[in-house]
C-alpha cells in the first residue's frame, strides 16, 4: 500500500477517458482512494455514479475542495485520465501544479511524462514531492527477450481480450481473479497496462511503453515469474486494445507469448465504431472471435459484456442473444458477476479446484 490518494479526472469521469479513475474507484491494493477531482460531476459519490452502489468516495471540484472535505492531505494525486495518445489535458495542469506546490506526490500513467515537464519538475524539487511516471520506458538492459520458458508453466492461462479499447477487459480480469480466489482455486493477475499497476497488480508490464522487440519477452517473463513464485492454478492475463483496432491492435503478443489455454472476449454491444475513432466501424464479436481462435488455436470460452449505452432490459437481451448465438456463457460482469464464466472454466479445465 502506497498510502492515500485523490484521483484527478477533470472533465472525464463520465466518459471512457476516465477509465483509470474508474478502475481505481472499483478496486486498488496500491492506494486508499479518498476522493475524485472532477468539477463536471462534483457532489456525487463515485461508486454510485459508476455502478449504482455508493463507494464512500466523493467527487469534488478540485484539490482545495478535497482537502476541505477530507480534512487531511493525501499522500498522492493520481492522474486518472487515459486520453488517446496519452497526452495531459490542459484542464488537469492546475491540479497537478497545486499538488506539487503542497508537497503531494504525483503518479501518472500517461505517455506525456510529468517528470519531464520543466514546470512540474521544478515544483517537485522545491517541495520535495515525488513524481512517478508509470509509463516511463524501462532501461533496455532490464528487459527480457522471449525464451520459450512459457512451456514450463503448468497453470491454466486465461487471456481477457476485447473487441475494442476501453471496453472493460481489466475489470473482468480482476473479477475473475477475485472469484477464483474466493473459491478453492489460487489465481493471479498479470496486468499489461498502467491502471493495473496503479491497482497494485504484483505481476505485469506496461505493454505500450516497451520497445516492440521486448513485448513478447516481457509478457512471457511476467507469466513465468508468477508461476515460479506462486504456483497458482490459474494465471489471468489482461488484454490491451483488440486485434482489429486501427490504433491499438493489441493482443497478438499476448496470444503468442502467454499462449493462453482459453480466452474471454469482452464486448460493448452498443458501440458501432472503435472508441475515439468514429470513422472506423467495429469488427464485432464474430470476427474478433474467429481471428483469436485462428491465431491461437485455442477457444474463446465466454463473452463478457460492457453495459454502456444499454438499459437493464437490453443487457439481459444481449446476454441471452450472444449466449445462444455462440453457444458459450455470456454475462455482464458488473451486474451478473462472473460465476457463469468460472463454472465454464472448471468444466473445460478440471484441474481448477471447485
């Protein structure tokens, strides 16, 4: 645990650009989240707004309002926006400046590195605050090439891939790990993005900060490390982007390097185009499923739905529709939980304790 934090999400908590903040409100072992900063949603409970269940995390206007509401100074301000291209929105600069002036540490997962910003670096130097850029590329000498050691991993490996970016893959992966660990099984998560790091995943990499030649090797290394250190029954690997995404064609290296035994496919039925790219029609479940299975030689074992843009009745209808059409379990993890997926995993892989 790195201490207490407020999450900066100015103007974005109600959009997919707030997905890092959403993940931190729902779950993190790294911080204790005290508040979310977003003047456009101020006055609401962050959990209530996201999932209809209060989380005890208020959304407030800005950092001074957070300090007044909380009556204490947090250890860190965490940048909770995840913008296309990883740039810092201008609306977020004042809060970062204010935090550093007050000596509050700043953690960011954006591609635009806060520690390389001359103003922020100087403010941090003066106040003694720490700036931590999660997406700063590791030194090449510390990265790992692919070795083939993945073949020693005896755990069932499950990848959660998607039909788009920002579609809920990480949330479903976390719920699967939590569900398995709540039963007799032992499961670990291998995160592949900055939000997983911020949630405290003990194994992982930040895929899109790596030199391409080392991506497969780093995926393999983290899966093998999780196996050697914990000997789990199941290793769940978080996906990135999707195979067909015009900007973020993630998943190829995960299939090749982690060599999953099964795949859960995450989909948002209300989306017609890729998130942030309205001129590019979504390929959809059937095409994505066919590509995954052709590339991996392994089955898509379940479909998980993102409920955005759907009424509860529409969600139920889509769950039934996809389940019948593809002959595999389909659920909406935030509302249904993931027990139907866990049951299917135990049916397909009897080595997983029930």
